[in-house]
C-alpha cells in the first residue's frame, strides 16, 4: 500500500506539472461540448434548389413560394431551361432541380393530375435523400391545400382516409442536442481513458524509466494501479465538467439520476483504461500508441451509434458494435438522460461493461511483462 | 559467495535464421567487493549482458546468479539488492532532483536519510540543484543523480552500464574516484565501458568482442602477458606512414595512438623495419620504444 501511495504521488506530481496536458484535459470537454452539438446536426438545411419553371403560372409560383418559405431550401436558380439547371448541378451550384412542365396549371385544373420532375445531386447522399424527401412532403402538402381550395369537401369523405398523428416520446421537440451531447460526453471520456493512459505508459517506455521501475521490487499490480487510478479520477472530473456544461449551456438535466450515470461511468472508465493499458503493452513508441488508439477510436465512434443508428446497420456490423464499449455507454447515457432509466433498466449494460473491464484489464496485466 | 557469476550465457535476438547473436557463451565471476570492468566496443554485447544480470532480459542459454540468487528463479530477491544505472539517462525528467531521489528511495521502502552516508559524497555535488527538474541538468549532473538513485537503497551489487559514455574527461576521472570510494563501503561493482583506458581503473577486466570474452584478468596481468615488442613511429606524412606500417611483414598490427603510430612486432625487428621506412621518410622518421599499455594489449587481442 505504501508503494502504491508513492507511485500515485509521483503520477499526480507529473500530471500537475505539465500545464499543457492539464489545460487540454479541461479545455477538451468545454470546447467539444460547446461546438460539436451545433455542428453535428442531422437536419439538412440550405439545400440549394434550382427551379425550371416552364409554366410561369400563378400555381407554379405558388408552389415555388411554398418551397422556399419552408426554410430548408435556398433558391439558387429560376430558369426556363432544364439544360441550364443541369449545368448548375455540374458546377456544384445546386443540389436539386425541380422541373415544372409547361402545362402545369392547365393539367392541374383540367385533368386533375400533373407530373413534376425532380433531379438530385447524389454526391452527398444524405443531402440528396433528405432534400428529396422534404421536397416531396412540401409538394404533397401543396397538393392537398390546392384541393381544399377547390372543392367543398363533402361532409363525409367518399373514400376512407387514415390520418397519422405522431408524438415524440422522451424528446418531444426532437431536439438534436439532447441526443448528441450525452454521446459526445462518452467520446470524451473514452479519449481520456484510452489515449492518455496508453501514451503515459509508453512515454515511460520511451524515456527508459520503466526499466528503472522494473529492476525495483515494485509489483506489477502496484505499477498498473498507479497508472489506472489517476486517469480514472481525471475521467470522473471530466464527466462532472461535461455534465455541468450540458446543464448550463443546453439545459440538459438527466431525467434519471446522476448516481446511475456516475456508477456506469466508473465501470466504463475502468474498461477503457484497460484498453489503454492493453494498447500500451503492444506499442513501444508514443507514435505507435497514438496510431493504434486513433484507429480503435475511429471504429468505436463510427460504430458506436453516436452519428448513425446502430439499428440501421447491416447485421454483421451490428455484431461488431456488440464488442464496442462506447456503444453501450452511449445507449446508457441516452437512456438515463432522456428516458430516466434506473439501475434495473441498465442491468444488462452494467454486466456487459463489467465483463469488458475484467477482460481488458486482465489481458493488459497478463501481457505486461517486467522482463522480455 | 560470488557477487556475480555468469555461466555460458547465450542471447540471440530475432528469428532463427537471421538471428543477431548478441552473446555467444559468456562466463565470468565477480568476487564480492570487486570493481569489475566489462570492456568492449559498441555492439559487443555489454548491454544485453547487463540486462540479463539485472533480470530485465531472459538468456536463451546458460545460467547466472547475483549474490548467490539465480537470475531466473530468484529475480525478486535480486531486484531488492541490486542497483542498476542504464546507459541511457532514465529518470523522470519532469520531476526535480530531490523528487527523483525520494521516489526511488520510497519504492525500495527506505528513505534518503537512512542511506544518506552512502550517497553523501555524490549527492552534495548536486544538492544545490535539488529543486531543478532532472531533465534540465547537465550531462555530468544527470549521471551523478542517476548514480545516487541507483545507490539509495544500499544495493550489494551495483551495475553501471557505460556510465562514462559522453562525459568529459574531468568528470570521468571524478566518477572513477567515486566508484573507488563506494568499493570501500563493501559494494561490488560491475561497470561496462567502451573506453579501454578506463580498464586500468578496475580490479579485474573482461574484454568483450562480438559476444565473446577474449580475456579476463587483472589489468597488470594483462599488460604482463603481452608478448612482443611495441614501437611508436612518427613522420611528417602520418597517413602514408600508417599504410606503410600495415603493409610490412615484420609488423603484426599498426594503429594510431596519440602522436605516434604504434606498431606491434612478435620479436624485435626494428632494424629491418627502419631500413624499409627510411626509403620513403629519409629525413623526418622518429621512433621510440614503448612499454605496452592496456590499450595496446586490447588492440592486440582484438585483432
């Protein structure tokens, strides 16, 4: 115990002596949490639309007005030639072309039916997809309002219609930030756990101090605990800062209890610290450690359900996410923060995370050798 | 009981076919209280040997013991009682002088006060800088701090891997004087160095080359066992002279040493050598008979 105390004392001395690391540790959550949630927003806005209006009628103008008034579209061109509009797409000045045929108004009034043409620039798939969907919704909306204007609907609809009214549970306003902030917090904790711990140990390898420690009677578990505990504490502090920021800046107050979050985070940090230790036992230079943890982190983040829903991934990818601790923590964070889940609801997550912590740390301890 | 005993140590790095043979069967013994030098050029296997003896590396073959403890089985006991100063400065550069010393004292479960008498002579020289970060010390100071840290737990055997490499000659002399003092306190010292002139400072030396021990003896015996004659030659065109000496049948080996080129001959063939050299250097050839130094002996052995 005495040895551990001195190892910890030394570790904290070194951490507090390096002001740039300390600044980074505390600036990172602040900056990331203040900037990222605003930028990482799925709602597509500013889709650049160019309209080929070959009708130039009252109705076509109404339609275009309705589209631009929605706020999602930016009218970049209004011409009479499809070719010209296509050129705009080629020059990447427009994302979407809407062609209104010459007989738009006439057909609409007379035939009761008209066809519109839509061309999407699918280089940015998300934008094309969502832009097209928005446009379709607006047009069908327009369609029904035109109908309502014309006919006096009979008291009872001749054909049965089904109308859907939806209500968004747990995040009624579909506020993106409520969804992103807890997830970003998880990434932050992961970075501190896996990266900092790994680089710290590899640094000792690089400057050779690990050899000096290895010839002393310091026990393996003392050394490893001496590395785990400081970063575990830093992780918990960062979590606290992160929760404070999400409360102050975004008004996100977990529906569930803070205790649940902290309890899960404590276990989670243990697991990612184990991962950091494991990385450090394979890497011999800080560059290697950085590269490995960057690689792992990319997979963790992109397959963690932060940006894309895990449920919409192909089955094999879903299997991979089951071995991704980040995915569990993101899910738990969202469950607790938005839905108010308690210990009983996240019991499985807790058990799985405990298994992660035990196996990653076990592997790390096993592969750390005092001699080669 | 021997301080260090190495028996036929073999260490290879890498896969079988392209393995680098660092040690090819090294055996030697160090008596308690002895100052034992391992002399060898870079790449001769000194560091591998030290890492095996300090339980950081496992030998492929052979056995070794330190203070009677086996380096494989009893590594725990060995770690309690050896001090190791690696060739590369490896203390915490972001901790101060005092903090480094204190840290190494505490992980050996002792304190600076308890063993201060052992390190006093060395530590007083760096004490004025006790609050300076170790990374900011000069080379000589770093080395003194490293030695203090290796000594702070009163080890019975001290391993110093190239402690004088990259240190100025005044500090080197000081350092050897410090080792002599430590020896009087009953610490066995194993020190490696690439500088042959330092061999004379040791009680006993082992000459290492390409993972083999060439000789083990006291410096005096090594000099005494030198058979042959050695002369120093100088002339205006030194480079030409050296090539000429190397080409002569009478000369076993020739190498530059100070202002002379030393030439070793199995028997005294000076007249015949002189007559041949005089042809090219008629005016300015000088020669002097030298008593062999330990460097000359090593040069002869390593040939």
